[in-house]
């Protein structure tokens, strides 16, 4: 009975969300033109959210190269990516958290889950806000920093694929606490510049240290979601560079992608998830670097 009621509630929530979206579109000027010009971003939002929430990599890994190709400025790309991730990463974070509460809370490999998230969030939120409001800028053009960052992460994750799914580390030590805190701070600043950063850094570190893959991804997704929510007010109130037409179409589909991601990870082998993550991040970095040459 409870499961059936929950299913009905989800159906009503989806219906209400759909009606609200249709009203928003109808109230905007020239809704038919709006749909024609922006419907393509729905697929982008779906793909970006599935990838982001299935690997721990932020959606910017997909969005930034796409927006760069479409001629968006660096500020527009980052701001719009943040807004879309507020939909997709939030849905993914809730999915991972509910899965943890129902299935992994007492599992030995997930015992450090809450502590890892707490340590990283303090640094990541602080780093993002300091970077934004102290006007600390990226050391080079946004797409160049993104390219180098992605290539390094891809190579590191490929290296980690050599490790099999043997005994997983389940307790963080003093070194891990220190590293995760600094990853949060540095990753938060990088995220403010590129809309990606802290999730990838945390996921790669945890994977290289031997923590359970699904736990590493879940922690990275939740930290990324909280970080983008802490940073989005700056783009709404200060930079005002968000392309709302894109968000209107990509955001709802990102919610769907975020909800599907955890199920996708559970159906794939650990090595395959690692390889897909590494290959996508590495190829995206190389592709964007070539375009910027």
C-alpha cells in the first residue's frame, strides 16, 4: 500500500511539474518560436545529467563544450551550466541519498559516506563563494582551463582502472580527512570558474584511494549538487548571464537523467563505469583543446 501510494505521489508530482512547465512556456513571448529554437537543448540536458550523476562528474563536462560550440561566452556557458545542474544534480543527489538510506546505510563499504560528504561540502561551498565574491578569476580562458583539467582527470581515472574490485577501503584516516577538505576548497573554486570541478576531483581521489566505486560517485554527486546551489545566487543576482530559454528545456530533462543515473550504474560493471568516465572526460578535454587552438 505504501509503495503504491508513493508511486501515485510521484505520478502526480510529475504531472504537476509538466503542467507548470507548459504554463511557463505559454506565458512567454512567441512560445512556438521558443520551442522550435530551444527543443534541442532537452536532449543535451538529459545526456548531461545521466553522465554527471552516473559518474560523479559535473554536467559541465557535457554542457561547456556544447555551449562553446554554440558561440556562448565563457560567462554565459558557466552560468547556464550551473542553472541546469540545479535540476539534474539535485535529482541525482536525492536518488543516490534515498538509495543509501534504503540499501547501503549499514553496508561496510559505505560507513564513511556521511563524513566524506560533510568534510568536502564545507570546503567546496567556501571555495565557490570566495571565488565568486572575491572575484578570483581562472588563470586562463575558461575553455583552456577546462580542457587541461579534463585531460588530467581522464588520465588519472584510466590509471585507476587497473585496480580490480577487491577489498574496498571503508574508513577514512587523518590523511584522507586533510585531503578531502583541501579537495573541497580547491574544487569549489574550480567549480565556480568552470561549473565542474569538485565532483570530479573527489570521485577520482576516492577511486584512487580504493573506496567503493558507487559510494565515491554518490558522494561526488551530492557534494556537486550542494555546491551548485550555493553558487547559483551569484549568477541569478550578480552576473545575470544565465540563458533562461536553454534552462527551460534542458532543466526538466536533466531531472529525468538525474533520476535514471543510479539505476544505470547498478547495471554496469565497475570497470566499465570507470572506463566510460575516463574516456568521456579525456576525449572531451582533447576535443575542446583542439577547438581552442
